[in-house]
C-alpha cells in the first residue's frame, strides 16, 4: 500500500511519531500550514491507513512486565490454513508484542513480554507445546531494552 506523501505530510508524520499528543496548532506551526489544512491532512492520513493507530507506549517494568523474550518458531507444515491459525493465536495473545513471518530457518519471530519465567513457561505451553504444528522454538532473553520503537523515517521527495 503506497500512499502519496508530500513534504508537509512527512513533517506532520514525523512530529506525530515523536509526540502523538502534539496539538493541531503546534503541527500547523511546525509544518507551515493552516490549522484547517493540517486537520484535512490528518483525516486523509488516517482514512488511508497511513496512520494505523495512535497509542501510548508503556514502560513494561512500571507495570511489572519486566522480562522480554525473542522467540524463533519453526512450524511443521506451512499450509496457508496452518499459517493463518498460528497468526490468529499470536495476535490474540496479549503477551505477544510483535510477530514477524520470516524467511530462513525460523518461520516466525515473536517478541514476548512477561512478568517472570513462570509466566513465560505458561505462554510456551499455550502457544507452542499445545500446538502440534510447532516443530520447535528457541528463545533468547533480552538483557536490556537498548532501543525500542516504531519510528519510521519518512523519505524526502526528490525535487
């Protein structure tokens, strides 16, 4: 899905990624556009799903969810219905923060967050051991959250 993003849209998107609570007035000032123009552009960006969601990012340790796991999952079979079934399962699990369907040895890479190892063990039973289509999985424990974000660099248009 490619959308036509001009320089003004890029400025708005960059500011929103840094602070989703930024006021329309501040966006207008930063982009050099009128308030009405910024409002129209925001509506279009949301309607076209360029802006998918506007969310709060919570510090996991502040809510007693301090363990992060990177899990590589290899499936037994990769039929479309089995892939979809696994995707549905991980999408519905609140402890799965991110899921990527990848090439290589693993079929999926998951980023999971839990309170402790016992909670992670419960997650492994729910997602992997109880699924006959999961051949194997391997886990790495994150020692530090060095960089966490969803910022996307907005390419500048050639002039």
